[in-house]
């Protein structure tokens, strides 16, 4: 499975990512091993969506980072 996930950082900003191993990726975020979130710890998992296909997961992640995707995220996912 592939996961698109949304984290809330300690500065109340959101981070959207995609991974094949959600548990390990969250550990890496909270250990400060992910550049973008390393100075925004702790992070909290707000939502995630599972996909069978890697390509569809990456498409959804890209959408969530677009203007209309951010609006969708704010209205429906957080």
C-alpha cells in the first residue's frame, strides 16, 4: 500500500507527503530526519489516505499541494 499523509507541525502549518511505509516515515519525521519538518517538531498525523497503486498516490499528493488541493484539504481532510 501507498499512503498520502498530512501532518500538522508545531507551528500549525501542514506538511503533505507520500510513502510506502507510513509508520517508519512518521518515526523519521519525529526524529528530525526529514529536512522540512526537522525544525517544526513535534508533528502530528492529521489524516492519511491509502492507495494500492504508487502512481495514484503520487498524483493525489501532487494535487493536495496545488491551490485547489489545499482548499480541498482544508475543507474536507483536516
